[in-house]
C-alpha cells in the first residue's frame, strides 16, 4: 500500500484495517534490508522471467528518470527541472522488451551520463553486461566521457543521439536519430505509476532502493502472469 499509493506508513496502517502497525511495518522493512531480502527477490524475479520468457539483449537502452523527494535526506539533490526542489533520480538499463536489468539511484542534480557507469556496473554484478549487443542512448549521453565508460566495459556497439547544434531544428539529417529507446521510456513510465517512487518520502538511499526493487518485482510478476495467460480461452480469437 505504501509503495503503490505513496501514502504515509500511518495511512497504510489505516488502509489495511490496522492489522499491522506502521512501526512494525518499518521494523520488518529494516529486518528484510539487513537480510538482503529485497535484492534477492528482484534477482529471483529476473531469473524467473529469463527462464520462462527470456531476456533479449540485441537492442538495450539506458535512461534516467527524475522524481520528487520532499523530505530530502541522503541521495537527494536539487531538481533542475522543478525549480530546484529536492528530488531523486533513478537510472535503468533495459532489454529489448523494457525489462530492467541494471539500476542506479542518485540525487536529482546528477547527470544521466555520470549515472551510466554505476548502472552498467549493476548489470555486470548480475552477470548480464557481457550479453549486451547494441546500446541506445539519448543525446544527454553524447560526450567523450560516456564513450570512454562504454569502452572500459567492453561495449563496442553504441548508438548515441547527437546533441543539436545551435540553430539546428530537431530531426534534421545532421542529428543522430533517437532510435530504439521507447522500451526504456515505457518502463520508466510504468515505474513512475508507483506513488512512493513518484514522490518519495524516504530519507535513506537503502530505503529507496528497497522500494524500487519491490516495484521491479511487481512489474516482472505482472509480465509473467500475462505470459501465463497468453493461451487462456479468454485470449483466444472467437471463431
């Protein structure tokens, strides 16, 4: 309830009929964090998806997403797109179908290009970085530093949209097209539907990562349910 709606822990307690107190819920969260439960759940969900449906790394994409963090705390910064209000940002790496397999979080003032390295390193920790065939990046990543980060991680095939030259309209042949980036943008939109991610009230980075991991688990679970139902009578065409 807390993750989905973005309500306070106290409101979540009331919405759940006061069956579990907000204090107990926070205590259990911290216990699960200490036991690495959230990361293990996310890893298991990703492995299940890969086994049943299959991850595809032919065209992967990375992108960041800015969101509010009104309570501040570690890992937040001034959002340059929201009148310098405090916010946070996540950066994800997705496969052809928008399944996230690499993530990093930081303050809203952190550049996407800078966050690319820890995002790729997270995918490497999962043993998936070497699977990437082509990576697509928007013009915010167009820099020598980005290309060096990719070279250091043995990613040779990268399509990076060129920054527009002053006085040049978008879409001209002088600019590299945005390319196959819609899967990562769609996934960012899906994740932004979770109220606690869209307007995060956590004060610790570990708590934000736990919420994010749980959201990814829900996303992968929904994908697996859709896959299970693909041959159900209701999905078959009427003859």
